[in-house]
């Protein structure tokens, strides 16, 4: 334990000391599931313009060879540029995971830097998986510490993500507790990410994950070589909490360390859209199935939501890009009503579709006290459907598909990853199946290699 046993220091000591033999089997199995899910998301996002722009930047600025794998270009480079590009791709198609209580997407900012560094250092698969557990456990607790007021303005994946990346990389670098605390200080002072981009359909979301991953990696690497950072970057009077929230809870930083594994609380994303749309999407699908409705039978849909959904989705009233449409409650529900799913192919054809636009304009969001009070620990879905023949129908879902209590089986994860990995010919089915096999064998891998042929 460090000499200063304040919350940041206690969290740093945990992040520095976790080793493969102290991680429960169930946690190791779940981090494998989440890794595979993320690799599929990276491949699916690899052809997007915003991702390619960041990849072009990385190729212009970074080395043309190295031990770390750029999964977008299938070329090799330094760890920091591989992490940057892969993190941008991981968050592109809105299929990466989410932790409900922290409203944080750990995968996009943990796996890319950890994989890149493990490849560069020749770490074992078990060491890589353990470092990723550290990244999840750290980043999620930072997100919970920052709380709901933070998320109203700041994109938690960009802010807490920098510390999550630093923790994962720091564990792979075998930092001691003091060095890890310094890494946290450097990562926290670089933490950034604002929601304003949604109003303009801007590309900032990919920048948030790219920079969080790269900054976290840099912070850990500097700390290894003696670079110091603020010791109370989280709970200090001029730290992250003071500057970015009005209701921090320092106890969340150390809550259940070593006994409460937040990896097991993390949800998979079933629909290819912002997670705030998922509860209502599942509730609408339930209402339609139970009452044998089609889209043409529906006159209006009122979604009963938490304030966070209104804050994030409310500004998107007339989406102009595919990515922005994934933050439109009306568009997501239109795809559910018209196609029974809101997947990548459905979003690709949604813009300019008159039926989608008609249904989108019939969807509203209303703040619901029950839903809001349960959030973010629980994401309840409730809808009221008005039919053209005058009926008023209600439906609710207490655990959306993908949540821990309604999770995906390994077969369902493999099916999802096959769809993601072959999206827009990112990879062949044979290649994706090789990736699946390599992840399932990760715990027994003596040295982490490359997932794709160079």
C-alpha cells in the first residue's frame, strides 16, 4: 500500500498489484467475451471515414513498422499509434460494451492500448487479460465517482477512459503503486470529451476514445521512467471531480476492490445505437410482439426515459449522418418497428427513407420518475404506444438484451462478431473465426501475437 492511503492511492495500489492468479475464473472468462466483442467492433468500424482520417494521421506521424498491430490498415506501428487508431474504430459503430452504473464504455479505451502494449512487450495472454480487468475496474469506478452531473456535459468514455487506459498499460508495464498513482495524475490532467459534438454530427466521439487510449498509454509509460503526476488527481480540491462534476463520491473509487468485479456488471450492446435508446427499443419490440402490431398500425410512441437519455438524445431531432442517427430515439424505434432490429445494415439504409422519417417524427421522450430514479444502476425501458385504431398499449423491460441478467451467450457473441467482422468486407469469415479461436485460447497464450495477417 502507498504511504498516502487516500482513494486515488488505494485504487492505484490495486491497479498495480493485480496478477493473473488473483483474478477469478468467471472474471477472466467475461473479459475474454468482452475482448472478442471489441475486436468485432474494431473491424466493423475500420472503413468509416472518421476512423480512416485518424488512421491516416497516425501513419503520417508514426513509424511505418513496429510490434503493435493497426487493425484498421493491417500494418504494424508503435503502441501509441496502434492504440489510437484501434480505439477510434472500436467506438464507431455503437456496438461496444457499456457499464450501466458509470455510463462508461470501457472496451474502446481499455483493449486497444492494452493489446498494443502487450504485443510490443511480448506479454502473455493471461497478463493481457489481467491488465484489461484492471482497466475496467479502474475506469468504471472513476465514472461512478464522477456521477450523473459529469455525464450531462462530459463524455465519460473520454474522461474516465484516460485513467482506464493508464491503469491497463501500467499493469502491463509492471508499475509499482507510486508509479501507477503518477500515471493516474498524468492521465487525469489530460482527460477530456464534451457532448457538444452531437448537435453538429461531428466526428469527436472517435477522437475521444483515440486520445483517451493514447494519453493513458503515454501517462503510464512516462510514469515508468519517473515522470510524476498529481497525487490526488481525482478527489483533490483542484482535481478531476472538482472541475468536472458537482456531486462526486470518493467512496466509489475503492468500492469493493478485489471482491466486487465490475467486469461482471458490464453489458453487451445488442442494437447498433446509443445505449440510451436500447431500453425503449426493447420495450417497443415487446409491445409489438405481444399485440401483433406492425409499424403501420402505430400512430405514436411515447418513451418514458431517464434524464440522461434526454440530455444526450434530445438534441438529435433530424439526423444527417448514419452515426448521428444512432443517437436519434425516433430513428432507432423506427428501425425496430419496420425491421424488428436496429443493426448496422438497417442504419445504413435509414437516412432518406420516408417510412423511417415518418415513424421517427411520431416518437417522443418523457422524463419518467421511476426510470430516472433507477438510473444509472438500472436502465428500465417503458413505452406507451398509441395505435391507429385508438388503443393505448404499454410495455416495459427491466433488463435490456445484453445486460448481465439478460446477457449474450458465447454463441450469440460469436454470431455478433461474425456479423461485425465481415461488415463491409472488413475481414473474411475465415479470418474472423481465427480471431474467435485466438481469443478463446488467450489465457493459455504464452506471448500475445497479431490478430490479422500483416
